[in-house]
C-alpha cells in the first residue's frame, strides 16, 4: 500500500501563520506552541519556551529552602580492594552536612537495570576508575566538590583489563557468548569462488547530551520520595529508589518533564544519581540535588560500546555472499547493564539490508575494568551495520566492482528475504530507496567525476559512498513493548494527557498532542501533555528503541477512543441520533443536524455523569523470539533509509571535509515531517560525529582521557555538509502503527556510515581501489592518514614488484 | 561593589565572592535560570550571554561564555541574557532570531537553544540588523554545540532572519553608564580588583603579591570551574586602557596585554592576514571575544595557537614591573612546560613584532580533529623568502611538538641559503624528525605528530611552488545548498 501525500512547500509557513492568527483560546500566558494537525510540520510544543529560556530542566526547578548538594568520591583505580577509607576530613570540610558509604544503604545496594552487578557505592572492591565509593552532601555544589579530594583511601590495586583485547584475553564474561546460526557457514565459505577475511575496530561514543545527568530528591510526608530526574526511564528510577530505601514503590514518584538530550545515556545511567540523592534525602529528610559536573559525567557514566569484529566470508565473482562467519565483541565494561540487548542487536543488524546466506554470527561480551557501557541511539545496531558495510566494501574491492553494485546485488530480495535470525522481511523497499537516491544524487556521474579528480590530484582525493539502513523496530526484550497513557477531558473541552514516554527533544509530546487532538477533532491548543510521572503511569517502559510514539501514541489513541466512545454513547441517547451522526471536527461536534462545541458536549456529558477520563494501553503485536534457538520475529517492522556522502581528504595530513550528503529515509506516513526531518538530520550528524571526530579514549590505567568537550569533539555547525539534501520516502507503514507512521529516533544515526565509507573509499583511491585500507572508527585525520599511507605502501610495493 | 546593567536595568552587587562567575551569579544568586550550564569550561556555549561595552557614545556588544567570565569583569557594562530579549507574557513579542528559531525548528531538546539565540542576536546586533551571511552565522555559532538538530535548521533560522531592519532591537536598551570607580571586591576569602590604569595595576600588584593576573580568564577560570579550586586573589587587567591598544607604525605592530583576539581580527585583517586567518581557528567566537593574545603567550601552553606565529616574526615581549620595563625576545620567554622567564611582580605589557613584507612567504597550518574550536595536534608556521633561487629569512615554528612552542632551528638552518627545491625541503623534513620528539596524548599519537609536522612543511613548499595557491580541504567554496522534501 502506498500512501502518496503531495508535498506542500508552504505548509510550514501556513501552519505557523494559522497559529499566529488564531484567536487566543484562553486568557493565559501563551507559552505553549500551537502544534499542528496530523501529517503537518508543526513546531515543537516547547519551541517558544526553548528560545526564551523558560523551558524548565531539573536544575531550573526552584530550590526549596534547605536543599543540599551532592558529590561522589570515585575510585582512583580501575580494579582495587579498598583497604581503608578515612573520610573525617571530608566530613569536616566547610559546608559538608553528611558523608555516606555503601554501609548506609538501608535496602538493596545493587541498582543494575537487568542483571546484577552495579552497586550504588562500591562495597570494598572497585571495578572502574571513578566508580563512586562515597557520597558527600553539602550546603553548596562547590562545597560538595571541594570536599572530595580530602578523602584518604588506601587501595590494594588488582590486575585490570582495560582494552577489549585485554578483556577477551582475561576470559571473564559479563554475559555468555551468543551465536546465531543459519545453515553451514564454514562449508559455504570453503566452497565459494572467493574467500576473504579481515578485522576491524569500532570505537564507542560519548552521549554528550547538553544537559548533564541530574536528580533532585524531595522527601515526602509519607516516608517516601519524590524524584525529579533527567531520565529516559522514570519507572526504573522509581523501582530502584524504592529498593535502595527498602520502601514500597507506591511511596516513590519519579517525574520527568523534559531532558536536555538523552540519546540512550539516560536510560539506565540516571538511576545512580536518583538513588544517591534519595539515599541522602532519606537520611537527612532534606531535599538533595545531585548534578554531575561535565567531567564526572564523561568519566563515570556509560557510553556506546566499542566493538571489535573479525570475519571470514565466501562470495562469487560478482560479490554475492555465499556464507559468512562474523564475530562481534562488545566492550561491555565492568557489568552487564543493558549489554545483552546491545550485543543481541549488533548480531541482529550484522546483515543490515543484506541476505547473508549461510551464516554464523557470534556475539562476545567480555568483562573489562571500565565503566559499564550502556544504551546509545542504535543500541549495538550501528556497530553490527558498520561491520557488514565494511565487509561489503572489502568484497567489492576484491571483485573489482563499485561497492554500490555489490550492495545492490546482496540486498534482501524475493527468495532471499529471511534474516539469519529467522524473520522474514515483509517490506522489501531498500532496492527502491537506493535506486531513487542513486538517481537524485547522481551517483554514477559523480563517481566518474571523482575518478577524474583523483587521477589528476596527488595530495587531495575524493571519496563517495552510498549505504543503506535497515533497522528493526521493537525492544528485543519482548515485555518492554507496552505503553500506557492517561487522558483527562475537562468540562471546558481542554484535554490533559499523561503517558509513559519521556521528552528528550525528539518531539514525542508534540506528536502525542497531535494524535490526541486529531482523535477529538480539536485544535492542539486544547491539548496539554503533562510531565511524565510514575504516579500517573505505572510500570512504564523506557523511552528507547525508537518506540516512544509507537507505544505511547497508540496507548493515548486507545484512551481517547474510550472517552469518545463514552461521549458518542451519551450523545446518541441525549440527542437521539445514531452513532454515525456524531462527528468530531474543527473543535466542534456535529450531532445530527445540530452542531455544538466540543466543550459544550463535554460539559453536558459531565452533567449527565459520563466518565471523561480513560487509561489507554497498547502492546506491540506479532513479535516473539526464542532465545534458545535464536530464531523468531523480534521486530514488528523495519525502518529503512539510505545516504550518499562525498568527501575530500588531504593525503598529507588526513584532514577531510564532508562535501555533500543526500539522504532518503523511510518514516512511514509522517505524523510530523518537521520533527521527522529533525530526527533524520540530527541523527545523521550524530552518526557522522561518532565515525569521524569523536575520539573516545582511555589511558592504560583505565582513566577516560577524552573527559571534556575540550578534548572530545562532537560536530559543530561548520562540519555540516554545505550540500545537504534530505527527503522522506513516500510510503505508509504497512503495519498498523499510529497513523501508519514509523519510528524515527535511532535509524538515521546509521546513515552516518556513508561518511565513513566515503572516507575509506577516498583512502582506497590512492591504490586505485585495489586495496582495502584498514580504517578503524572513528576515522580521525590520524586514522585517515594511516589508511592513505597504507594504500600508498601497497601501491609502491606493487610497482616495485612489477 | 560591582555595578552594571542587567537587561537594561541598573544593577549592583555588594556581596559577591571575588571569583564569582556571571553564570553562577545568574543561576544561583539571581535565580535567572534561562542561561544554562552545559560544560562550565567554555566549550559548549549553552551559557552564552551578551556583554555590552560603552565606547564613544554607543554600546558595543560581544558574546561571551558566562561560565568562565568573572562577574567583576562586567563592572560598568551591560549584561544581556535571553530573559532580556522577549516579552514572554506575549508569544508574538519574540526577538526576530527567536521567532526564526521557532519557525525553522531550530530547537529539539532546547538546552543549547538560549546560548545559540544569544550568539545569533549578538551577530545580528553587530551586523546592524542586516541579513547575516552564512560565514557570519558559522562564525557566530562556532562555540555553540547542539547534539540534537544537526545544526541545519539553526543555520537556516539565522539566514532567514531578514526582516530585522524593520524591527528595532527588541532587548532592553540601557542608558549611557555613569562613570564608575574600579571594581574592587574584598571578602573574608579574598579580593578581586580591576584597575583602570597602569599605575593602579602596579599598585594592586604591590598590594596583592599572591594575586593571579587575569585578562579574559578563558584558561584561568577552568581552575575554578573544573578543578574546583578557589581563586582567592585576582587582578583583572581588562579595564586598563594602556593595555588595550593595538598600534601599527612603520610595519611594527604592538599588541597590548588586554587586547582580545576579536579586537585583533577587527583591526588587523588587512595588516596581517596570515595571523588573522590563523586566529579564526583559535577557540570559538565567544572565546576570542574574551581571550587575549598575551594570555595565549603567558599561560605558556605547548599547544597555544599564536606563539608559533609570533616566533616566526621574531616577536618581542615588553615586560613591566615595579622596577621598570624590559624587552625580551619571545623565544627566550618559554623555558619549559608551563614555565616562563616572567619574574615575580612582572607582567607582560605588550607583544611587539615587525610585519613581514609582501615578498615574504608566510603560511600557518593547524591540524586538529575538528575544524572549529579544537586544540591543535600540530601547528606549523613557516616564513621564508626565495632570493636568487635560494631560501632566506627562514623561520619554522611548531606548536604541539615539544613542551613549549618551538622553532625548528636545524630545519631553518638546512633551508637557509640552500637551493629552493623539493629536495631541500625533504632534507629539512628529515631534520625536523631529529629535532623533535613529540608525545602521544588525547589529541594525537607521537607518530602522527611527527609525520604531519614533516608533511606540513612539504605542503608549504607545494603551495609556495603553486604561487601561493592553497591545496586544502578547507578551501571548498562556501555555497550552501540545502533541500528537504517530504516525498522521494
């Protein structure tokens, strides 16, 4: 089914003009943007608050009298026994009110999200540099920080595994090996016309949300705790705070109005701050704020996993894969955290859009003495995809074909449409997307032009690549695929929605408001989406896996439909019409011949004792997975896209510039094209940053040395390609999602792989594409220069042999 | 006491701690929470505010990182925060920059947004409300990080602000300030003073022998905001008129200790283009608005961007103290890592150098992971002339290659008097190898530094041979072509 929506270039302007001219509904300070109808590019519901600085983040909540500030003392060693800890001077430091260690935790010490292994405060043995070993509470933020160095801690250092190689050699695992097998990969490789093997390394990524991690804990009169947290998973914060304090979940409320960015970094990592602040607030019965300084945030919270990969592949003369044996090893850090899902997702995306044929894909999860790595936009998927894209490039250069040709030949296709984990790809759209982009981006003409440029330039070389993205949508932990929403309709016709998802900038609240407004046929100015709170929505899932709108939007629509059902049933009785004669549109309700305002209907319904609030629930259908056989249908559907990138590199320094990028991406039927384009562009630039300038580094002692924005460089406006074309693929989601839209949060990050592949293409051009230079990610100027020099050495060797 | 205008209103602070920053004052003392802290190190721009100086009858504005700017430094000035731009009781009273940011979907999480708005409003103000070019926009936001949008809509918003001319500036106007005495704050924990003459400066240094001198503070303040040390005694030099001058006379340039990089960019663009081009790579717009050339020398970092240039110009420092003034060649100033020849009680008064003539070839190269606002892995400045086919007047200086900014004396010697050829350059490259033992750190490996140091010398030669034509990836034309479509 294709749903064609003509693009109206004036729609943004039209939408905002309409908003500007709309009469004020209510005599109130209009701080909320009027968002638009479904399918229209309305502005973010908080846009005006953002630009005026009136949008409140946790640190902007006015401090109650007596609010204290927290800081944590961290382990100096990656792995050590704590022999003695003298905190007297810390306690006597100016302004310090209290000092706590693990012994002060009344309940559960472990705050791990899934498996055990993440103590709130290290109990005797430390597992990474900076691991919290004690907490300081002081009158001011500075006083708390200044007290930390006064601690006298005696350590017995233990052997520490810092690098992935050390972790693998050490033999300890945070999770068992996981192998997904189809057929006989070894035999297929052995009997293929060509074989190739290789390896690569993909470094992780610091989230660098602009708002650092923060929690504010208020003790309540019932012996409980109200937590304002910058968290993607308030329910988990609630649960863990309750466990740490050994009180019931019903006494703990976690509240999130918005985050200043999350990107996965506030899925499990926010809990440590919340639980620490709650611990002190519980003991002192005073409000406690715990805000991490940027440096501590960068040193002590988990990041995207580094992955190493090794492969053997067999293929025919055209580069079509016969079999592959691919091992992906994730740098999980000191505990499991969310690594099971992350390594699994890397394995699930080791095909990207390609039919792997006979396959053995192995995931390894060694233990290292570094901070436990965690969720980051894509959740392992990007690393699996980068591995296979790198391999496809290797194969293409081995058979002497353009990588795009080999990519197209290996795409899932009729007859070869089942993944190595047994899911059939129902919607085979990548060929169409790639074909369309190939044309709009002039791939082949530019390939010619670039070849010409490269043959006439010695020190500057250009590269080009077009890479696809196919990303599975659903949590691979099946139980998380549920959403809830609570909709209140008041007698003035205004609507308050609370749902289980959190707003981190992605526009979830805006989309929910659009969906709810559309259900009732009212303007979205009638709809307010409230802060996400665990006392409104119980047992929520994290806002993650790109599933925020799919789950909570559908739940909100279900709640609306229940209320609408009540209203229709009432109208049928009250106005003596048939159900079909009750129509909600334009802030009004038609009941037969008569039209009344939506507010009037609500008022009359209330007077007649009709329930105007409802809870909506949604669970994703069709998904199942058998971990024992590693086969099933873990994803409800796939989001697709492709990017074409052109780069220019300097062969003397390795510096480079991304010159042009064309993107075509599939968001199904867009609920809000402006927000979706925002996710695509932002995700692409974040993916590009991951693979280019963002260089996450530890020293040999396990200290994060890229611990500040001074030495960890995310892209700036200058790095955005001057030629940047982004389009939405026209096509509704064939699955019954809200508005037949598709999830958009994570998939576009992987469009950034095109930049990395283009850089490697430029490096390979030095050896006329006859050599596969190793280019580990991120492709910093240093790594690009090394790849260029490797290609040069290959060429010189070739010419001296000849 | 510190007096200034805050969003148009006269404002005074009596009880500030000596080292209080603008950001901490706004957020903690004033409860003005619209300005955000992203990093507290001047790297992300979320805390950007606008500071006005009243000069020659009008206000001149610049964007600064409020997280690392002393509150005492805005004594007598006008501080404008995002709260001062719009009347938020009425949605339509947004500043045109804010309006454009809304309409172009320039915010997602919104945390960096007030900082972007302030950077762009400052650029708009300094451009007399004329439409900004893309180059101006990128310059204005070079110190603002956004992790959500990918920047395109922010740049679009800035470029689409074309209706400004019709609007008068919307933020609160401040009257001409009454003359104010020097800022001087004394508390139990310490003292900060901002002298307004060189005589006062000397007196303050005599009074406070343990005080740290601060110009822009873009490096010094990190001790407080990153290491949480308390800076107890500070003497600010940014209000000393004698130190704020740039003098160009007979090809001789003298730059005072309180001269910011932005001031140099504004007045030396034609006089010394190679230096100004290099300065575009120093920090960000906000940092260049605060940071000074002399501060870049005085902190003696091995990776300061300007010292290698000044070394190739045979720059001299004028040092001053209670006992008088003396001149010291710059290459005798740097003794070892973060150690200089500055004596107790002395300060750098100005840096002086002769401009190279048109016949002199000068090139500066900075290599880092990111183009904007990054610290060099390697920085090379070369200077030479070719007379009768031979190199002369050769200077080669590197940053990032040793514990101090350092001239490559062996390579210079190898070139001097030798035939101007690639073979000579290759020999000099080999000399660089023997002369430097760079280190591995977070920015680059020793091996990369050594390779690039040599290759940059070759690059300079290639560009010289090509008649000065640049062969760099940064030279691509700045033509913007952006499109979006909602259907393939």
